[in-house]
């Protein structure tokens, strides 16, 4: 895998198409190492799609597939989503 | 989040490779300092390209300002950074990203570290701080290749040091004549001089290797992960 990456901030616009809340502040607990970090801190690898990885252990957090007709997102681990008042 | 049509009101030359686009965006919902937008360009044949750009202007500004650095061989930035003229239209979506953002009510002290055009969202924070006449302690460390490459140079020089703000520069390639300051990449001893200490809200923005290096130094200096906010610019096609 290409070692050049960005981070969760870079995919927030894309995720705004799917989520009603700001993706960068969502806390994700990694099912592999147990660390809880905001999506913004995760590493984003850009290719045909985008793979987001845990900043602590590099386990896959989220896979985005960008097709001609739609965008698909596969999530792994637990994501704590809170909605304000 | 909807795409809005923005009209370029003005273009400001910032450096040999960067320009600020001053945009009028009808029904812009407002932003927090540090946030970014996605810009979408559509070619005549329908081909679309999207890129993310940090917002340079303060939330208090009546216009939305983006500073775009031209990436050689890029697909979008050469157009935005060299060809766009006042009156042209662009599509923008945002504001995006609440994690890398700051408002005066979040308090301080602030430690802002920017590499190259990573200064852009940090400048929005400092402009916001100035607009609110905030005296929250703030330290800015900017790493630029040369003085010509330093964005907002005149404005940075005018920011009031008496109001709790200190600005530090390091030039990594060419220093101006007579420069007695830093001429190297950001390292631990440099950060130690700038650092307001544990408890600071740290914001680091720049190219990925720069951000990786600085965030590791901050952790090593005792800053906690949850206070370190980072944003990486990668080579995603420019």
C-alpha cells in the first residue's frame, strides 16, 4: 500500500453525503487495538476508493468505494455518534 | 450538505505559487475557524473534480476566502491558482470538519504549527481571535521554504504581540538577508521554545510528513493526543 496518506478530515465532505453529523469529531473505538480516536485522527489512504485506518494499529476502520453511480461505505469497529440539542 | 455556487469577487496574490480567492457565497451558513470546504469544478464535457481547501477568512468576514497553493501537475489547483478571474463561478460545499476548528470560547493557550500552506486554517483562527479582540495566549510557528513563500507575511507582521500573541518563523530553504532566526525544519528544541506548555490546544497543519513529524514531537513533549488536532495535506492530485 502506498505510504502517502492524508487523514479523516480529507473525507469529511464525502461522508457528509451519508451522515447528518460532522464525521471528523466522531469517536471510533478500534476493534483490534481498543484505542478510541476521532475520525479526524485516522489515516486516509487514497486509491480507487479510500481506506481509513486506525492511527494506533493501522487496522482498517472504514472503506469507501466510489462508483459511477454511488458511494458505498463499510464501517468496522464502534462509532460513537452524538447529536447536539 | 448542499453544493452552493460561489462567485469570485477578488483574487489576491499571496506568494509566487499561492493566491487567495475571495468568494461571495449566497446563503453561506457560516463556519468555525479551521474548517475547510470542498470545491467542485465541472469541465465542459461533464467531467468533475473535487478538492478540499481550508478557509482562510475569519467567521466574522463577509466573504469566504480560500488560499490555494498551486501543486505542479495538479488537476485543480493550477486552474484555481493561476487562471480563475473575478466574476468566475465555482461550486463549494461546506463548512466541513469540526474537529480541526477553534473558537475563542474554547480558550487557550493555543499552539499553532503550520508548514507551507498549512498556515491557511491557522490564519483563520488568528483572524477570528483578532476580530473578537481575544487575548487568549497564542503561539504560531510557521515553517516556510523562504520569505517569498510565507503567506500573509505583511499581516503576520502587523498582528499585535502585546495581545498575547507570538509569531515564530523558520525558513527551510532560503533565509532573507540578515536573518538571524531559525533556518531548519521544525525540531524538538524549536518547539520547546514556542510551546506554551501542557494543556495547550495544539493545531498542526501541513503536508503529511510535516504533520507526522510535528505531532510525534508534541506527544514526546508531553502533549496529550486529544489536545493535538492535525490536518494533513496529501498529494491527492492537487
